[in-house]
C-alpha cells in the first residue's frame, strides 16, 4: 500500500484504488463536505457539477483539482477490492443526491 500526502491547495484529495481492476474513485475533502469524483466517468457529486457541468460540459473545480493531482501524482491512496466497487458507487450516488438536495 502506498501513501503519499502533499500540499495541494485548499482541498485534500484521496484516491480509492480498486484491485485488481485498478479503477479509481477520488474523494475531495473540502471545508464543509466531502465530494466524490470519478474522473474516468467525468463525474462529481457536488451541486455545481449536477447543475452546471452536466449541461455546460465544463468540469467543476473538484474535477479540475483531481486532474491536477493526477498529473502531479500528489494524493493519498487507499486500496480496496473490486468486490466493494458497486457498493462504493451506490454510496456516492446516494451522497450525491443528498448534496444536491441540501442548499
Ligand atoms: Zn465537484
């Protein structure tokens, strides 16, 4: 298991790596909330993504931040197994709908 931390601006980003497929889900830990992003799917669980990015096609700043840390390889990674992937995605979707409904 590898673990790297580094200063990456106002948000802290963690990556959940599912093995053996190597699929990745990123968590952006902001001041008030955590957001789930899946850059492979161009998905983020925040409100601005839901209301803006889907219609405008522009990524929210979480996705931009995630793409940045991927380039810089500056994130903490946690290993999971593929078996947990579906459950994880379900949790993200349920979190996402809560974020969207909460002002
Ligand atoms: Zn976002």
